[in-house]
């Protein structure tokens, strides 16, 4: 006040006047009244200032253009809608028409049953939001089912193609297997021939070995005999050598030669008579004894030399035969390696062919087992595609029912659905002709659970249950028999529902404890 009125004293009266002036300038109060019914009329009569002292703004029902503009605004940003632009534009226009049709039926409903109900812009906005939410949920669910069904059909088609491809592969592998078997048989014949040749050479080598061994055995016998004779002559030879160690000259030996065969020519006589020349007597006798023994040994030595020569020849033949056998064995090993490779190739082809037969048998078993399902799956897949196409209109009917049908009785609910279907047919919107709104919005298991919780099983009660659980706004229940109350209490019992009257003393504390 000092800033705006510096010369005015700050008395209580001046301060209060300044406060009132500020309130008149800055405080704006908005009073909202519905013009429908007697309440607004009675209030205007009691408080004339509501008309004379206020600026009255009358909000009439939105025109068709406004409804279309609003729905276009929200749906233009919604990218999940699977339809053409023409169908999408028809949805935008039909939403506005639904609002107008419901508004018309509200008046007719009041005229017949004296029950007042209204449609407001909020109802229309809730209708649009519900459409987007339900469509997103349903398109995801149906899309998942369609994808699963399509995956099953693709697997069946892959199995059929696999059988055809495996049949072709099996024909090729059987041809390759026949060629490999023929090649293996040829190699086996060659191996057999080489083995027979090697066996012949082996037999020849064995004969040469046996012959050489026989010669070796004979030589061993002759050698042992010669060595035995030489061993017997060895003492005489040693005695002769010992005798040569005495001082006997060659001249003495020549002079004594005529006496070697005399009877009294012996060692005892020589020692007794000659003394020093007794050694010559011993030597001459030893040489005679050695000569007689060596006379028998010399043929043995000659035979041994001849046998050793035969052994050398046999060993040469054996070495040559062994070399020939080794060469044949190398050839046999090479051919055997070829045979092993051919058999391995044949076995690999046989394994591949057997695996191909197993795969083809499994694929045929799958096709035979699911042959009847293929027709059903194909029909179901086509049905899912049709369902996806019809979801645009089906969800429009279902969300229209959720947003507008709650206040009406069963007759007018059916009438609204009929009018909406007619409008959609005129706009060429795709939808299911035999659409059941209950079946679209809730499944049978949920309905059965509701019945167990106390909800009646008639269509009207089930529709009311759908509105309670699926609508975007909280409903007001008109429940004279208490069936809805019982159902809600049983349904929310697990959520620790507590019921309190407005006049209850501790209701504020209970509200504060609610989370």
C-alpha cells in the first residue's frame, strides 16, 4: 500500500479497503454448474448474483467437427493401429458419430424411463484413451497367437521341403554309395590278387629258408664232428709242439727217420739209451699220431667248406627272395591302404545315407502326425489375420460399450451396439459380424471366477462386471439388491478390503492407513 498510496495513512480501514481492491482485481472464482435439471434453476433464483454478477460461459455439446478434430489429434499420434489411412480416418469420424448417437439416445432414454444420463467431453476423451489401451492389448495378444501359429506352419512347410530335399540328397548319396561299393570291390579284387602273389612269394621264401636252415643244420653237424676230431688230435699236437721246444735240429730229424718204425723206438727206450734225443722220439711219435687224426679231419673240413659255400648261395637266394617278398608286401600295403580308404569312404557314405534316412523318417513322422493339424492351423492362421484386420472395428465397438453403455439397461445397450454396427458398415470399417463384446473383453475363466465370487451369471451382470473392471473411469453402482457389493467385497478380500460408513468414528484413521 505504501508503494501505491504513499500519502494514505495505514489505518485498519484503509488497509481493509486496499485488500478488497486487490481481491477484486486478482481473485477469480470459477463456478461450474450443469444447466440440466432443476438444481441450477433453483440456485439461480436463490442467488440472483450468479446471473447478474458473473460472466456466464455456456459450454454446449461439442459439434461433430470438434469431435473429429479431437479424435484425429489423439489417433494421429497412435502408431500401433494396423490399418490403412482411409480406415484410420473412418475410425476418427466414427468416434465422433458414436458420441452423437449416445447423446441422442440419452434424451430418448430419459423420455422413456425417466432416468437421466449424460455424455460429456470427458466421456469422449475416456473413449479415445480406452480405444488405444484395449487395441494395444488385443493386437499384442492376437499378434502373439498368430505368430505362434505361423511359426508352426513354417515348421511344417520346412519339414515338407526337408523331406523333398532329403529325398534328393538320398538319391545322390545312394548313387555315390553304389559307386563307392563298386570301387571298393575292385580294390578288394586287386588286394586279393596282390595278397595271393605275396603269399606265393612268401611260400617260396619259406622254402628257401627251410633249405638254408637244413644246410645250416648239416654244417653244424659236420662242424661239430670236425671239432670233435680236432679236439681228439689236440693232445698229440700239443705234445709235438712241446717236443719241438727241445734242442733238436732238422739234420738230426733226417738222420733218425729210418728208425721211426722200429719196435724199440719209443720214449722209454730213447730215454734209457739216448738220453738227450729222447725228445725227438716223442716229437716224431706225436707227429705221426696227429697225421693219422688229421687224415680223418681233412675230409670233414673240406665238406664243411663246401657246406659253407652252399650256405652262402642259399643265403643269397634267401636275401633275394626276402627282397622280392618285401616288394610284394609294399605293394600289398599300398593296395590295402587304398582298400581301407575305399571302405572308409563307403562307410561314411553309408552313415550319411542312414542319417539322411533317419531325418527323412522323422520329418515324415512329423508331417503324418500333424497332417490333420495343418488344415486347422492354416485356417486358424487365416482367422488370426482376419481377426487382426477386424480388430479396428471390434475394439471400437467394445470400447464404445465400456465408455457409454454403463448407465443404460440391456435394451438400450443392444440398441446402441446395433446403431454402432450400422454406422460402421456405412463407413466401411472392418469388424466381426458376430462379435460378442463379452468374449472380446473377458475370457470364460474370469467370468467363472466372478460367478464364484457372487456375481450373477446373466449377460447384464457380466456386462456390468466388465464395465467395473475394464472401464477407464470409476463407475457408480446402482445396486438395490446388494449383489454388486457382495461381488466386490469377495473379489477384493485378498486385497484387505475394509468397509466403512461415512458416519463411522474411525473412518478418518482408516483412510489415513490406506496405502
